């Protein structure tokens, strides 16, 4: 291990994944890349891993190291959380490269470059976070500035969707590397598939830009059974939707779960997947879905079309979605196309690309 390069992974809640796509990315990189190749030091939110932090086993996650920070990884505190991880990695872990997931700590990158010119900085800028409706004007302006810092002071900028490339190029004059997410880690047989009904499935954070209201209304108009997994009580928007639609026959609005076996069973039992995300580049939930179904109905935007390579079927409102649901053939992906899509989103290929970018 002594000959491997030390890579600090900064900007996430932690590993194993208990929050979102970046956490899953970090977990799969750590599981798929041996410490003899790259030695990861993953910075984690202490409050989310109390047992591991208390036991001071900082180390051991698939042979890589975890460092637990006493700050929240999300919200305004993420600006300090990420910067603290950078300082710790430079002073106490002699990092050779930083993998920054998201832009929250990007304001500190000029200081990193000044202090350590030999440290390679690779930043995945996520998917235009400043476009999300949940953020107010000040937060959106801050996110734009942080994105500029990330693109200006990183050695490599990663975009997770090819539709982001012209936007990043035009806004920042940078040519990003395109590296998506994997979905093959969800293929497990620990639970039998759910066979309660011929239901459609959706998995998402309950936020307006994920068009959860549109999915619910479209399924209601089509009278189609729906299982929808999401954090319904995290916002007024989610609570209102839960109250309005939970009593509809055939609707099963479930709380979020990170149990991969349970989610795999839900996916295998569904007759199709509905994806409402409108921002965010390549959404992991969509990538994961195509490993379990050949029928995908997605909100019509450039990011989803790029992810699916224009396969599946697309909707722009609840009426259009209801019409697609009523047609059993709508959204079917042909076997050859499905095989090509799945081959694009395997973690082995994605891990190899991250190794190349971090070591180049």
C-alpha cells in the first residue's frame, strides 16, 4: 500500500452510502479500486456514522480510510465542512490528489493550489445545482459562484452527462470529462420480487424539479397502480403531495430506504419505471432503473434523453404521461439498445475512468 497514491474524497455525507448519488459513487469507487492502486481517505459526517466514529475505526472501509468531521455535510455548513476536509488532508494525510464531489468547497481551491502546487484536483461539479427550485435567490447566486471556482481552479472538471458539456463550455470555457454513474451494483437476489400488483415505480427526492406532482397526477388520471419511494415529510411540498394522493386506490407512497436488496425487489416487480427529474445531469435512480426494467417513461429534457440515448418514452405534463401509461408498448427499450445502455453504466468502466483522471 505504501506505493499507492493517497486520494482525498471530499464533499459527501460519507460511506457506505446513506444519502445520494455522490455517496454511492464514493462507495463503489472504494469497493472497486484496491488500496494498492489508490488509497482513498473519505471524509464523512460524524453524525451520520455515530457507531463508526465512536469506535474510532476510521479506517476500515474496503481497505480505505474514513475521517469523521464534526460538521453537517449539507446546507450552508457544507462550505466549511468541505474546506475542513481539504485542510486535514493537506496537513495530516499528505494527499497527492483530491476528488471533490460537488462545488461547496470550491471557494477554498485557490488556497489549495497556492499551498500545494503538486496536488491534483478533480471535481465532479454535479448537475447545475443553481437551477434547483428549492434554493432561494441568494443560494442560487452562491452556487453559481462556487461552480465558477470549481471550473477555474480544478485540474479536471467532470460532468456526469454529455448534455452538460456545451453548458459548461459556454459558461466557463472548460471542456469537462464526461463520466456517469453505475447501476450494476443494484443487481442482487437477496429478496424475491414484489408481486403485489402490476405497478409502476418511481424513486426520487420529493422536490418540485423532480416533477413528483406530475408523476402522481399522471398515474391518477391513468388509474395506474404506483409505488413511489421518497422523503415525503422533508418539505411542505412533499407533505402536501402525501396528503393529497396517499388515499388513491393503487397508490403506495413509501418512505425512503437505502436497503439495496429491498429496492432491487421493488424494481424487479415493477412493470415500468417513471423518472421525473428535470435537472441534475445523469440521475443515479434512472441509471439504476434500466438494470431492472425495459420500460422507462422519463420527463422530456436533454439530460434524460442523453442518459437513455433517446430510448424509452418522454412526457412533459400529466396528460402526456397518462397517455403513455395507457399504451403498454410506450417506453419499451429494445433488447440490443438496452444491452448497450447497461454496458455504458457499469462500475468497472467508471472506476477505471476515475483512476485515469486522478493519476493522469
